[in-house]
């Protein structure tokens, strides 16, 4: 089977130029591929990588995984929280592929024993994108993940995050506070950044001085001064924050609180009268409060500055083109029953169609839980109360967990029980 020669003049930028399907080791034997290589009919590694990037960016993937596994170099795309195999290349391409990725991200070609990280910018399909490349040595070679960061200038408003009316109102109340610490938490890839920018958009005004410190800057804000951490690490979040405080800001956005030092300076900034917005990895909203205490922030500081915490995750929505109503079986219903709202419920699922590539899901929505720090909860933070005590107090104050929010979206037929179980267990 001869491979068509890719012709750049012929192909439109968004059309596949390398027929990946024809060099897939799961479709074609390795010998056949080696023969193509020997006869010069195999596309160059550079062209193969470019084709993978073209396809990943076209479908809106969040990341590309290059994984050397038994007998192949598997390439998978992460899209809406789920990995999907794109192509399997021969294992002997691993070195060359890594070499192309290292060149693009400005990494050391000869380093194969230590993890490396780099980033670069490029445009695909007319859209400027940032790529973060992470390479780690594994048993069969090196494994790379390329995260694709979209520099969308369009920042969501809090109304566009897909929050329930109740949660939206909660956030609006929290953001009316002139000072304090406001955290958005969740696992990685849960849309924290989108939410924190939307929150910043909601509080900014021409009378306020807004300064951000980010690693890297993901959205350009017309009204703020943005500090990007240098790639040589000559200063960190905490250094930048200390300097920012001398510039008399009103609102500070910190990309992420990853360590004690940043957490402490963030609390200090909130204590001196700033509204500080930041993100943090955590398992739930109250867990974030405990994590702040555990990394060494004084309970007194946290108690007097914490305004509220949002914990969020993303769930796939049912594809609108193949959605159908159905009556779930008793067993299935049991998984979600404790969290379902009262009243009428419409259970739906996606049959699978070409629009959703047979998955039955398309697009995502945020599910969340919000803790507003009540006076009593403030006391509990000061006394380092247990999560259980904090949960009880928060519940008295209107807190309901992320499962309740997710179940509500299932009951409205927006997402499915299967998706609820996939995301929340
Ligand atoms: Zn569909």
C-alpha cells in the first residue's frame, strides 16, 4: 500500500497531511513500516509530530501523551477529561520523537535520565497557543506530555460558568467582600483558572488597582498589571507578591498557591486589606482550609482573612444530537439516590452519534461546592477544628457538597448517571 506523498501546497492547513492511520502499528506490521522507512516512503518524524499537533489542536484536546509501552509508542489525546488513542507508532521512533519535542521546548537533547520541563508558543488553525512539555524517564524510554494552553482573550463571566443559580448567588456574595482570601480549588484540569479569572473580572473596576502574578500568564487582562514568573526561576510567587504589596494594590490574583511560602505571603496580603484570589489543589472545599493550616499558615491569620472557598470539577454534558430520555435501572439509580433533589427528574443518556464520536457526551459543565466562611466557621479555623466539625457548621450555613450539585445536573438531564460515577465515584 503506497503512502500518498504529503503535499503542503495542496493541503489546507486544517487537513491531515500525514495519514497517521497508515503508519499505525496496530493496523500495519512493524516490518511493513520499517520497509516504508527504508524506501523513504515514511513521513519524517518532524512531520508526524506536526500532524499529531495539528489534530490535537483541531479537536480542542487539552494534552497529548506520548507513551512508550510494550511494543509501541502510544499517542493519546486528552479531551474533556478522557484519554483517547490517536495512533501507535513503532517503539524505535521514541528517541526521535522526544528529540523533536525537546527541540521545540528548548530542553537538553542529551538528558535522558532526569525529568525535564519546558514551554513554547506556536499558532495552529489561526489560534495562538502555549505548549508546556514535560518529559520523564520511564522503563521503555521517555514519556512526554504536552499540555495545550489556549490564550483565549475571551474571559468567561461568572454567569457563563454553568453554575446553579444558588451557587452563582453564593459567589456573588463572596465577591462583594472588599478584602480577604478567596480560593478556587479542585483537581488539575478542573477549570480552576477559568473560574478565578471570571471572579477577577467580576470584581475589577476602574477605581481599583489589580495586579496578578502567574506562571505563565494564561489570559491577557486589559485592566491589570500582570507579572509572569521567569522561566529561569530567578524569583518565585512569594518574591513577586512581596514586591507587589509595596505597590499598594487592591486586588491580587496569584496563579496558584503551591507551597507554604506563597500561602503565608498570600494570607499576609489579605490581612493588609487586599482581596486575594488564588487557586490550589485540594480534594474538597473544606480540605483546602485544612491544607492551608497544614502548610504552616497561622490559624489566626487564616481565620481572619479567609472569605470563601470554591471546590470544582468538570463533568461532560450529554451530546445534544443523540440525547434520549430513559428510565434508569434500580441498581443505577442507587448510585446517585442520596444526592438527588426532590421533585420531578428527567434522566437522559447519549446514544452516541458522529457529532460526539460515539461517546454520547459533548462539552463540559462545572460542578461545585462553595464554603462561605461564617463567624462560627472562622472560630473553628482559629481553633483548628476537625473537617467534620467544619462540615457541620458549613452545612448549617447552607453548604451542600459537590455531589448534590452534580446530582441536580443529572436530574435536569444535563449529564448522565454514568458521568456522575466516572467523575465522583
Ligand atoms: Zn452524540
